[in-house]
C-alpha cells in the first residue's frame, strides 16, 4: 500500500512497481512507455475531458513526466496552459495529456490495456460536473484533492448509477 493524493491508499501489485509497460494508440503509430506505478489513478468528469474524449467520463492514471516516453508523430492540442493533449497524427487517437504546471503526464488506461498493468481507480475528479451518477464506493471530489491543488471537498455518492437528467 502507498498513500497518494487525498490521503487515499493505493494497492499496487508488485509487478507494476518495478516493470515498464507499453502501449499504443488505435493504429499503433504512436507508442507510449510507462515506468513504475502511477502517482494515482481515477475517473475524471470535467467538461474538458468529457468533450475531448466524447465520453461521459475518462479513466486516467498520472505519472511524473520522467516516467513517460511517447514515440511517434503526434499532434498537441493546447486549449489552456494547464493541459497539452497529445493525439496520434495518423489516427487521431488520444494518447496522453501533459500537465506542465505539475510536471506530470496523464495516460489513458486503454493505451496500456494489453500490457498487464493494473492501476485501479482511487476516486472521481470534478464529480460536480458529471453527466451520470456512479455508485461505486470511491470518493468523489468537487474538483481535485488538496494534494493536486484542489479544494479537497467531496460530493456524496448517489444511491444508484445512471444518467443525470439535469446537467
């Protein structure tokens, strides 16, 4: 067990502590290599992630920039100074989201899905922006834990999972 953002315990398997895992975008033209365990993993419900991925939420893991290698031709979209979203130039597949202000890089679990890496989600971020309720027992933050510069304020869990009619 190790403690990550928000004081939440993260149970990493021994294999992920020392190994390097890899993955690729949809077409395979961009390869991502990650070393060691992430700082944390979770689900993001922010409007920006939902819009970029065209999904109701995004699963993520985040590593120090020094633990990530991205090879291949990419396109970087910078809507704000907080996020530099990296996509494959050939297929457009989302690969990563560089966070220059904190020297960290978000990598999406589907990139390394076949590597055997297993980084269970620890919480939900920006849950106040959600389009669906998730009843999974994980902590739900209004924005982010204090360790990541947020308020640390939490949202109560809904009794059931399903679409929210008011957004």
